[in-house]
C-alpha cells in the first residue's frame, strides 16, 4: 500500500496556486461523501515517484493530511 503526505492549503487566487507550483507542490482538491471539499497541496517529487511506479493506477493510496 502506498502512502502520500498532503498539506492543507488556503489559496484564494490563481497567483497563490501558481506560487505553490513554482515551489514544487501540486495543488489538489479532495472530494468525498458528506464531508466538505478540502484543498491540499502535494509535494511534486513524491507524487511523481508514485506515478512512475508500475501498477500505480490499480493501487490503493492512503492520504495523510
């Protein structure tokens, strides 16, 4: 099982999201069930290493916020 660390983000504008990307993070939104949507950022280096693994699309990922 793969684990992924994410940080909560409080971005309000395109400029804020752009600066996240320039600092090596990938902005994302977690949608799910009856809970509120949550804005997070994921380190690009860690996300890329998971995407490069064989069988990633059929794996289960645990997200730690």
